C-alpha cells in the first residue's frame, strides 16, 4: 500500500480534518496565516520582491490578486465584491504595501475598509526605499488610534508583525464603530 490515502478516507473525516488533509496534499499548509496583500499596481516589481518572501519560512501564505485579466471590463462595485469575497475574506491579515502613490488609489481605502469589516488584522509596510509616504485616510483612522502599525522595510520582522496584526484583529474590528479615530494627513517613517 502506498503512503497516499485513498479518497474514501476523506469521506470518513470531519470537514475540518478532511480539508486540512486535502490542503496538505495540495501543498498548502492549513496552519499558516493567510495574508491578503494590498498594493498599488505601479509598485508591482517591488511587490513581487515582497511576495518572494513566501519561499522563506515566515508562516504565511500570500493571497495575491492580479485580477485585471479576469474582471477588467466589469464595474468597480463588481470588482470590489470579487476582491472582498475571493481574496480578503479567506485571509486573516491584510498587509498594505505602501509606495509613494498607494494612498491615491480608490482601491486602497476600499480594501482597508473591507479587510477590517471582514475581521482581518491590518499592517502597513513601506516598500523598500520609501522613507516618507502619505497613508490612505481609512488606514490613518486606525493608525492614529494606535490599533495598527506602519513599519519600514525590515524583512526580518515581517513574521512577527504579521502575527501581531493577527492577534489585534478582534480589537480592530470592534473599533470600527466605537473608537475615536484620528484623521491626520501625512506620516513619516521613524517612530512607529
């Protein structure tokens, strides 16, 4: 008998166990944090460098959304729903990769808002070489209230920061309606 269990074995398992087993067979580790990555498409080359960190043992699976070819001709509300349902909802943490122009994208605030409403932890990381950046207004609310972090490019800390964002997700979601939120305009990297 081979080391691979036959399909009927899956039918005898609880759904959680069978999905975990199936995910293991398909190469996805069910114990890894699922991380949605939000970014400005003008920063794709740098973002690909960040996504290359998946080959290190950070304990995360990145959910990347290159949807232009799938939903390019659809209206914005449809695109937003697809991103929310297929990419943000399955994640437990959203990492926002901050480039110089990220804050200007209409998608930035939408993805942040949808991430918080879906219960994701939230973390912003400045892309390599970005020393000063405007933050989207939706992120500024939570940052000013001390509920999320904005960090510089330090790959050695990414795993720890993602885990912290995961741990803070309940508090972040609860704050949506109750926290007094700060609305600043510009944030400099430095004393995060």
